[in-house]
């Protein structure tokens, strides 16, 4: 994915992949979340045809 903050291409390794729903799940805490980085990753995941979910502090966040 393209990291818009560092202006370079990077490799993302998702926390989980759920094949039955073709969903990538990222789990973050308030301490580790970088909102722009998540936007960059989720944009690329969606371009590749994946569904996405973000779990933040034990809550699913709609991050579309």
C-alpha cells in the first residue's frame, strides 16, 4: 500500500483474514492507532477486493 505520510510504498500484514467473508481485520488500541495509516491500508485492501473491519479498544469501528 502507499503510505501517504512517509510518501512510499509499504507492505501490510493484516492481523487476521477471514476467508469465509473475504474480510481483513485489523486490531488496534488507542495507543497504536494511526488514523491516516489505517485509511491508506483500508483503501488498498478495498481496491484488491477485500472487506475490512477495524477493532479498536474491543469495539468494531466503521472505517469506510
